[in-house]
C-alpha cells in the first residue's frame, strides 16, 4: 500500500469518527441519547477534550456541514498572519510616551487605520510587551543595561525542545540549537534530531558558517547553561567534552549561567518566548524539510525585518551593519 493510500484511509477514518461523534453530541443536546444524559458524560466516555471537539463541531456547522472542514487545517506561524505591522506598533509606543492610555491610543489610531485599527486590548499587549504598560517605566529602564559594550563580545547558546507532532504524522522529538549575540541580537539556528554533545557542537559550527556568510565575526566568549552537551563547569579535564574542546581550540572563553537561575541567560530565554508565540505555537509542517525551510525564513524575518525595541526599533541586521567598518 502506497503512502498516499495510507493517508487517504487515515483521513477517511478521521472524518467518519468525528461525524459519528457529532451525531451523538446532537442527540445528547436534544436529550434523545439512550446512554448519556449530560454532555460531560459524552466527553469523558469518548475521551475527547471539550475545547478541541467544539472547535471542529463549530467549524463543521459554519461550513454548511462540509466534511472536509473536519480535517485539521494548515496552520502557519503567527508572524505571517499578524494583524498589524511594525509601523503601527511603533506609533503605539510613541503615543504612550506622550502619556496616552490604551483607550486614548485606540481612539487616536481608529480614524487613520479604520478596520485595521488595533483594539484597546491589543494596544495593551503591545505596551506590556515593550514594558511601558506602567507609567514608572523610566525608573525601571535605568536598571536595564546591556552587559556587553560591543558586538560579537558575548554569544548566548541554548537548546530548545520542539513539541511532538509538530511535523504531521511524526511523533519524533526534534530540537533547536540557537545562537544569539548579546549586543546586536543577531540569531542563527539549526534543527537537530538529538542534543548529544557532538550533535550540538556541529550544529554550532553550522551556525557559525552561516553567520560568517553575512558578517565578519570574531568570537570572544560563549554563555551557556550547565547542560551536559555544553560541557561541565566542575569538570577537571574539559578536553573530554566535544563542545569544550572545540572552544579551547578556537580560543573562545566559555562562561556558564548560575545554577537554577535562568534569568542569567535572560536574552535567550526571552527569545524562546518570542519564537514560541511567533513561529512554533501555530505551526504544523509536512516534513522535516518544510520545518527547516520555514525556520530559515523566520530567522531572516527576525534578523532583517522585525524591529527590536532594545535597538531603538532597528532590525538586528541593520544595527550590526552600522557598526561594521566600511
């Protein structure tokens, strides 16, 4: 049996299962079911989640009972379908600096953008993301200082677990190895099938090769947590660890975060939240190649299109290129 036939059979069984569940659900709602008297019993006995079931049921009803609407739809990364652009977000920040609250900002933008105008709740989310939702932000801002004084001085490295089933029909666990410059926020990433020491080391080298295609980089130090794939702070002979040995050969200093203090590596922890919200949370891919291709597009978007608040709304790529000698 070919893969196409298998997929068609799975699709058909999936649709028929939900059609049967919809029929039962409607009987329960009409008090006509011979076993269930409450909808809660229906959910529990069929081992289905209420939120997911109602999403499919409502989609089925709204489509005029089209069977194809039951099957999970293609989900794209959130950053591709974002409601408003970076220009509007910058306007919101500027209006906030003048002392306007979220309702006043909404009313100011509404005549200009009409149906595209952000709601007051959306405005609040922008203010919160930029840490200006409270009026005493200027006082707090004095404490938020970049710890490095020049680009390429300190790079953060970390590994991130991808959720299972992010690739359609594949329950295998995949990982991301990320590298981010502390000063410019330039990032690079590789998808890996495990996070063993050698795998992480070669993923790091691939990131370096990609970055050197755009920038002339001289690494001074790397900041990582105390995971075994990065080596060990307590190890007496660090030459036995692939990642440690590589840094020693390249004359790069290895720094470690404090144990049980993720805020020490706060920039990359914040970046994980961004990529989850922008890229991973709403995504589903056909295969590993599509995941890598979409990830490459997102890295380009993050480095070259997305303005960064800490860089005064410059993109990381432009910020870095302005610092490079002519």
